[in-house]
C-alpha cells in the first residue's frame, strides 16, 4: 500500500528537531555531492592542459626540425668552404713550386750563357795571335802595346767577373778600356763591362756600355750579343717598344749570329 505524499503542512516547522533518519541520510550524501562538484569543476582545466601539452610538443618538434635543417646546411657550407680553402692551398703550393723551378732554370740558363761567353772569349783570344801572324809583314795601323800585359790585365778583370765580384770587375774593365782603348781586346772588355753593370742591376749603365760596343765595334763578334743584352735591359726597364726595335736590329744586321736566333724567338712572343 503506497504512502500518500507529504503536504507542506506535513513538513516539520522551522526550528523543529530533524528526525534521526533524515539527519543520517543528509550527513552521508553531503560529502558525495561536494566530491562530484569538485570533479565536474576540474574536468575542464585538465582537458585544456592536455591539449596545451600536445601543442607545446608539436611546436618543440617543429623548432627542433628547423634547427637540425639549419645546422645541416651550415655544416655543409663549412665543409664546402674547407674544401675550397684546401684546393686553393694546393694550387698556391703548386704555383710556388713552379716559380721555384722556373727561377732555378733561369739562373741555370744565365750561368750556362755566361760560361759560354767566357769560353768563347777565351777561344777567340787564342786565335788572335795566329791571325796577327798570318798578316805577314803588314805594319800595324797603330803602335801595338804589350800583348802579354794586355792579356794579364784583361784576364784579371775577367777573373773578377767569374768570381761574381761584379763591382771589382766593372772597375777593372773600365780601367783597361781607359788605359788601352785601341787594344784588340777592347770590344770584349767593353762587352764584359756592360755585363758587370747588368749583374749589379744597373741597366742604364749596362745599356751605355753595350751601346759603345755596337757603335765603336759593329764588326766585332761581341756586337750581336751586345744588341741582345741591350734588348734584355730595355725589357726589364719596361721599354718593350725599345726592346723590340733592338731585337729587330740584331736580326737585320746579324742574321746568321747565334744571338739572332734568340732574338727571333723573343720576337715571336711579343
């Protein structure tokens, strides 16, 4: 049999004591309602925090990927730069080696040419007494000096040059020419005087000395070599046009001379 609902009049009046059963029921349900309320209030922030953590992880992953890509790019650039520097260092070393080789070959060629001139000079001086003897009874055009003394003075000056004492050689050849301007050895002395000045890197005085050979003794065996020496000095002084004219003059006047062949080779490069 169902119990009829209570009416407002059936509720206990305010301030009246609550029945023991109702009090027990309320004491048990109050903590449960508080726990449910707290759970409902904490669900939203927890879910939001979960979504915030995922977004942060994604951003961190993106930043790490970009950093790795940039690091790889910089590493490759540094490796490429290091490779280029290594290649340039190898090229510089190779060019330095070539320069040293060419310098050595140039010095060797100069020394060989110098030795050749010295040997040729000695051979010509040995032939000159024979040529004078074959001249017969023809009187000399000018009074002859002491050939022995001339030879000794000339040889002494030449020995200075052989010993690379170019300053002393220039002084000795100059003294010889001043003392014996009409000697048969004068053209040779004048030529070696020019070489002594050139060895001292004085191209101006070297050109003056060699020009004296070409003007005073154009028929001398030293004249073609003097023209070649003039062209060399002019080139080193930056006078390329003058050097070319000197080489052309050499080839035109002395086409069969060994110096003319050297001049032709130089003219091909101009």
